[in-house]
């Protein structure tokens, strides 16, 4: 894959996690895309991020999803680009994207589990992050 970057910035890695969750069910919903753009445009961790890079990062995620060991390669890029202090941030962003459309599909839940495992998120911390995402995205 010639377009796969050799490394990701911390912000690229966070975007890759969000895109991966959204694309995991092969249907990126509008609510999920809006949530990703909103977070990139408003969260302090993305303050100096060039949002135009999102398209390239999304393409990288899509390309890796097509490869046999692409998910492992994606997580390798994410772990290499993301400082450990941002692992829980990545998981929180992933949970917010998954919850954005009001429905958690089985494949999204499996992707969240994979992210938890790959980033060694403590189960208690993960439960708190998941609960926070759930209550933020409740509908009346």
C-alpha cells in the first residue's frame, strides 16, 4: 500500500481509531461522521491538527481493512503514534463515535473490545468510559 503512512501523529492515531470504529460495520453513518468532525473541530487534543489530513487517514484505515492482517497493522500504527497517556482518550473517542447514532451494533462492540485489548485499557476505566458515552448519547 503506497499511501499508508510510515507513522501517525498522535492526532492522526486518534482519528484512525474513530474512523475504524465507524467503518467497522461497513456503513459509516452520518451521525458518526458528524461526531468525528465535531470532536476534531472542538477538542483541545486536536487544537493544532490539520483537519484536511482526515481524508488521508480515513483512506489508510479503509486500505488496511482490505488487507488480510490489516487490523493488526492499523493497531501497530496507532500504538506507535499514540502516547500511552492518550490511550484512554482514544477509547473514549471510539465509544463516542460508536454511540453517536444511538445504536451499538455487534461488530462495533467487537471493535471496541479489540481497541480495549490493544490499548490495554483497564476494565474498570473502560466501564466508566463506556457509561459516559452511553449517557451522553441517550435520546429522550
